[in-house]
C-alpha cells in the first residue's frame, strides 16, 4: 500500500486489477468498434450496389416507356392509314 498525491491510501494490487480491467474493457471496446466498422463498410457497399441497380431499373423503365410511345405512334399512324383506305374503299363501293 502507498499514499497517492491526495494522501489517500491505495492498494497496489487493487490498482493493478483495476488497470487490468480497464485495459481489457478498452481492448474489447476497440474490437467491437472495429467489427461495427467492418459491418458498416459491408452495408455501405450493399447500399451502393442497390443504388446502381435502382438506376439501371430506372433507365430500363424509361427505355421501355420510350419504346412504347414509339410503338403507339406507329400503331396510330397505321390505324389512320387503314381507316383512310377503308374510307376510300367504302366511297368506291357507294359509287
């Protein structure tokens, strides 16, 4: 035993045990933080990958919508031409 700077009596073995426990707690906390950091890195990579996938899906949907618009325009044009021809045929039959 010895007296610390404030005059309190301190047991060296108790101090060593306390320092040992604090050191073990620091090591355990450090390991836990490192594991959490690794998990966060993995999660961040997964989120980034999902972001890329969402962008790709968005681009695909946009392309499909554009293709559908073009197909509808062609169909409209073809229907207009067909109606015009049918009207010509009906007009010819009435004569």
